[in-house]
């Protein structure tokens, strides 16, 4: 459970709920507001399935609306034609706590439940684990940047590569796993210590210093994602300033229900000492 929750936070940085709250905050009035559940669920191999249910909130909080009860729903996952009822943990969180549902690559899963008299559903597949994920170097050295001029040398970078013969979608995510690590920008506390690329359909990515928020041991995750997640992610990025609901693969709902498979590398980010020769890449 810890792995699934942690990776879902890393991949989307907890922004999905806030965005849908914003989407519900349009000055549309009572007749335009539709009480739809907001689903957030990322299925990872060998991890228990977790589904988070939230609600849109109308712009006009004085409206007397009867919102659905998100803590007493019957949330079902179908796998190999067998239905499994998830356990409610409260606050809209549902989980397969007993680990009864195998989460395996190339397998199909369907989510369904009833909400306010409507049938809510979605389906997804677990993509294959990334293959041949390597880096041109596993250590990178650069000077601590200044907040007024955060421009490291353009020659300092690490090339990531993997196999992608079918041009499917991938996402690169970077975050520091060291405790009490030093920020790469002097006298700063990163607003979001997690950095992510846009969805990629190629087989390589240039990892530059600006992707690292802290010196120290950094985890680099390559996520093999489904087209629905790529569409959702890019729609969210493009529409956050427009207060529009982004694409969704939920029938009679909002949000995302998707499978993800990952591989991981570790990069040691070293703070260059002042006056020392620059050695940006150490094999």
C-alpha cells in the first residue's frame, strides 16, 4: 500500500483533486453544476489496488446541494471476469487490503460503482515494464545555483535511454531520496521537489540539472503509461489556467483510472566545490 500511494503522489504530485475542485468552481449556478465523483487510481504491478474518490465543489458555496456519500460506496474491481469488492478506509479511500486482486502486466481491470443513481465505470490495462532503462552516467556534478540566476552550464546533463519499439508513452520523474539534502538552488525550499517530463513517445531523454531539486541521491523513475494517462496529463497541463475539466476515462465521472509500470535508476547529484575543476559527468 505504501508503494502505491507514494508513486501516485510522485507521478501527479497531488494535483488532480485540486484541479477538479477548480473545475467545479465555475460561476455556473445550480442548474449547471453536476455532482460527479472524481476518481484517482493508479494500478501498479505487485501492489494493492487503491481507489480515491473525491467530489467537485460548486463555486457558489451557498447553494443547498445534496452531495453523494463518498465513504459508503460499493466499489468493485473486475479481473478475469471475477468481481472484487474494495474495503473503505474512510475519506473516500478504498483498497484491496487483502491483496486478493493480482495486478500483472498485460492484464485488464474494470472499475465500477453506483453514485447518485448513475453507474460509474472505467477500464484499463497494465502496460509492460520498461526495458533496457540505462543512463549515460550515474553521477552528475554542478555548482549550487543562485535563485536570481538559476542557469547551470548547458553542457551538464545525463542521457537516459530505453527500448520503445512501439512508440508507446513514457514519463520520467525525478525526486531526492536523501534526508536533510541540500537544495540545488541556494537559500530555497522547492515548492515541488518532484520533477516530471511531459509524456514521451521516444526512447531517450536528456536529464538536466534543473530537473534536480536537491543534491544527494536522486531516484529517477521511468513510467510506462497508457494513452489515457498521457491525454489526461497533457490536458491537465494545458487547461489549468482555463478552469475547464480535463479529459477523463471515467464514464459518468471525472479523473483517471489507469495502469502504470515502472523501472528505477539512482543518480548521485554532487555539489561542486567553489574553485574546483568542473567534472560534470563521472562514469
